[in-house]
C-alpha cells in the first residue's frame, strides 16, 4: 500500500493535528509524520504547498489529499477497517461519530478561552461565559459513555472518539477545569496511553512559542 504521510503543526499547541495523529498511532496504522511548525503569527506559508486550505493537519496518500481531522480519521478507517478506529457495533459507531462531530463543531467557548498547551503548568484562569457550560456537556458525554462501555475509554477500548477529545483532556488538566472523580479517571486513561505519552514527550522538547496560544 502507498505510504500515508500526515502533515502536522507544533505538537505543543496543535489540537487539530493531535487528533488524527493520536488516532492513527493508537490504532497501529502505519504513517509517516512531517511536522511543519506554525512559528509565524498567521501560521506558516509552507502549509499552502501541502494543503488545499493552507492549514494542517492534512494527509497525503499517493495523489489523494485529505484535510480536516475527522475526515482524515474516516479515510484511514476505510483503508484499515479492522484497526479499531471506530467501535464494531453499528449503533456505537453512530454515537462515536456523533460525539466526534459535536467536538468538531462545538465547545467554542472552551476552545477559544483555553487553548491546548502541553507545556503549560497547571493554573486556573478567569473564564468567560459559556466555558463551564461546555465543560458540563463534555463531562456528561464522558460519564454516560464510560458507564455504558465499562471504560476505561469512551467505548471500552481506545477509538477515534477518544482521540477527538484528547485535546480537551489537556485543557481540563492545565486550566484546572474539573475535580470530578469520573472525569479525572477518564483523563488519566487518555494521558497514560502510550500514544498520548509519545506525543507529549515530543511536545515538551519543542522550543517554539506562539504568544496567542499562551493563555
């Protein structure tokens, strides 16, 4: 099979890059990683050479170009149907995709106020309206999903849905957004997954600083 190449941005900041990278890595899908840092105020001009949107992540597979995190995951799931990217049960797959789409399209108050930052020390900030509403909804998703599956992940084993929420796990931790025992237990399962640890270790070695992402 033609090599999959995933172009990503800074591991410390790029939540959108983390999602497909983590999904592919955790599910054992082989790919080549190419990191292009966004060390310019508006990204990096090099992104336009590899992505139709001028943004990352983007997946190259021969002549095929796939951008947007969830689209990349879906494409990989079609190439590797036995990888476990999505739950085996049809109803559970539907719910996992619904959760993932909700993450993709929603929770803007949280994402705008609390950017992902792997290197950041844990410290609370003053939160604008809407953030704790987002936190409550996310915790409801986690609680209900883990109760149905038995955990430790949303659908028992690690799936794309967990990858979609992984940047939120970082946000909840570094901005001290929850003390809920169930949420902390789920967060710990994600943080200790070998794929997440691999990303984190690389992120901690980065030296690029993007001021607008240093909340």
